[in-house]
């Protein structure tokens, strides 16, 4: 009897186990079509939803916000990057698949226990969003082209009329790397702001306006047609002197030069030219009456220079063999104010 009762009890337990196992399987199978509580994607809760419901919710919560354009602003200018150009893609199916896979983690007993006790899976999955990084780079390049401005160095232009100054101007450069990083961080996020401000930094010129007076401390401008030599100090007209310049065929050369050398009562190294006659190729001492270079010499270029003359009547005319003649008191005064290296412009 005891043996028979034992087998009856064992059989009953087996049947109960089968019934319970079948019920547990049926319960677990019925929960397989819904995502477990606590599972979310990008902060979007999907617990209790079917595949179709989850996909629809993700479309509204993730895909729709990603369709808004990226906007960059600077002052009154705006640049946009639309979803088509950015090639934004959100793989909703893959997101739901991963959410379902997390729902089915563990064995049948642990899954059923979580479901029966209401314990959440508690996992927030990253959205599967793709975009074109090249499109982001192109957007930043457009912004850079629109806002950057090179610094302008201060400069001077010498002419027969005087000195024209172009003031310096600071430039502007885009902080491109931070902007590109911000857009990359936000473009695949449905919750991040999609509007950005292009930040710039000031670029200083290499030559400021204040530097010009130092760079051009002394300038000499010769106007051949006016027979005038103008002396500038720190870009301001200091004094004007009457001069004589080269005659026809032996013109004083035009262009920009610099004072190459200076001498007091210089010797005259006579050019080996036809006009020099018997003196051609000779050197005439500074105190020799035949020396036409009186008092001072400021050499400019290829034997041409500024010097004093005993022929005061030639001043105001095309009378020299290429040099610039001055009255002796004038050249002595100029000599003391013009260092070697001074810019000389002959118009």
C-alpha cells in the first residue's frame, strides 16, 4: 500500500510539474511579444510595448526630432544643414530588436520571476543613428568662409604727391574645432539643441598703424616734374626743398630706392661716359674746384645721388647728369636728418 501511495503521489507531482511547466512556458511565451518594463532607448521608455508600438514611439521621439535642421548663427548670418544633406539615418528596427533581446535575457525562470514580481530590467540603450561626418565638415567650412576675415597690415604708399597710409585692421577667425565637435555630439541626439553660435577670435595684424611711424621714421620723396624734394619725419611733412634733376637723355631714374651711403665733401668718381669728356674715369678730390659735388653726398643707386651744387641757377630745371642737385645750405640740412637706409621715392 505504501509503495502504491508513493507512486500515486509521484505521478501527481509529475503531472503538476508538467502543468506548471506548461503554464510557465505559456506565460513566458505570452510575454515575448512585449518589451520588458525598464527597457528604454535614448531615454524613451518602451516597457510593455509590442514591436510595432515601440517602433512608432521611437519614430516620434527620436526620428522626428532628428529631421530638424542643424542651424549655425553668427551675427545676422545663418547656415543650415538639413537631414537629407546630413544623411541622417535612424535604424528603428535594430533599436527594437536590441530592446527585445534585453527583454529575453536570462532563463525562463528568471524572466518569469522578473515579470511576476514587477522587477524592471532597467537598461537605457543607445539610439542607433548614423550621419555623414563629411556633411558636418562641409557645414563648418561654409561657416568659416562666411565669418573669417584676414587681418590687414598697415601700409604706406609713396607717390609724387606724398604718403598715403592704409590703416591696419584686425581679422577674425572661426573656432572651427569646438563648433564641429558640438555639432557631432548633437546631430545624433533627439534631445540636444540643434542651434549653434559660431564663436570667433580676434586676429591681430602683424603691422599695426602705430608701427608705421617707426618703420618709416624718415622718408624722402622726389617729384621730378615739380623739382621738389620733400622730407618726411614719422610720416609727416617736415620740409620741402627745391632741386634740379637729370636732363633729357640722362634722366634721374624713377622708382623706390634707399640711401645707400653718405659722405661729406666727397670725391667725385667720374663716370666713364662721353659727357664727362677728358675727366671720364678719373677721381676728382672733394676740394677740387672741378668737383661738381659740393658739400654733401647721399648715394641712391648706380652712381645717382643727392648732392650740393655751385650752379644755383640750375635748381628748378632738368640740368644734371642724373643726380639730384640741391643748394648747398639745403643739402647740408638734409644730410643731418637722413640716415643710411632711408626710403627714397623718385616720381
